């Protein structure tokens, strides 16, 4: 078993409140007509849907009253076949799950693990962008400004992304519209860009902080600051850059 699967098992089983013990399990009961399989038993199965758990490897038996969530990997202690030819896997300390409800393909586990890693990376990048942006709170607005001596709205967002991540997003609002994937404002997450105006002719841009707040270089006579989204000055759309 590779280390990524091992790590996934620890996290997922803790969340499911079922202890995975592998071998040496207690409460192992089987149906009278059950055949225990010892060859080519998978070490891990992954739920492909919410799957009910049974006390014995038979749907004629009682359920444990619990279920495992989709896309969660589990260590397998034993494999069995019931009297109707259905395959079952023993997981946790006292539960059986039917093979039709899980997959033995570890690619699903790897994909879930990779997705979690990507999400963590995106969150870290967003945190870096936001912390960099907040360093410039109070910097005066300067028309066409693109440095810490003075920013306009697009100069500010461009400078922050370049300093924080070394990422070029364009130097003016319309160019920055194409820096990522467009989404609605309600779908925006921390680190996304918010735009005011119609696509192709936007006139203002800011960095979304989450919790209905954003940071921007707003207008002449003002300075970089945090503001709250309101119906009086509602962004038109957002762009996911990270």
C-alpha cells in the first residue's frame, strides 16, 4: 500500500468514526453459507456511493445501522462470498460491505487525495495573495499607478499577484478578465478577482477576501482599503485565477 493511501485511510476512517484495524479484528461473524476467500484479497476498497454496512456478509442479515460515505477508502480485513455469489469485504471492526458498493481500484483514492492536495495548494496561494495585498493598505490611489508609491485598481491587483506568486494577470482590467475562469459573484472564493462593468469594458477590479469583503485601490483621493460588497456598488462578475 502506498503512503498516500495509508494517509487517506487514517484521515477518512477517523472522520467516519469506525476504527480500521486490518487484521486481528473482533466481532467477526459470517453467514452459515458464506465462503471465506483468501486469494487476491484487496488491501483497500473505496466506496463509490453511500454504502450500508451489515453485521454479516449477507443482505438477508441485519445492518449495523451505519453507512460509509462515497469516495472514502477503507482497509480490508477479509473477503467472503455469500450463498448467492455476492462478494463482501470486512472493514472496520464489525462491519461488512457489499463489493458492488465499492471499488478496489486505488485510482479513485489517488484522485481524491490529489484533489485534496490541489485544494490545499489553492488555499495556500489565496492566503499568500491576500496577505500580500493587505501589506499595501493605506497606499494612495494614483491614476495609472502600478507600484507601492501609488496604485490604481488594476495596477494594484497586477502588482499583488506578481509579488505574491510571480503570476502575471495583465496590467489593466479588461486584460485581467482573461486571467482565469469567469464565475458569478456568489461563487467567488478568497483570492478571486471581482470586476465591475460589462465583460470587455470593465472599469474596476478588486481582490475578494471572502466573507463578502474585498480589497482594492478604489478611486482618486482614496487609498488601498478593505470594503464590503453592497447593493450600492455590486460587482458584476468574478474570475477565478488560482
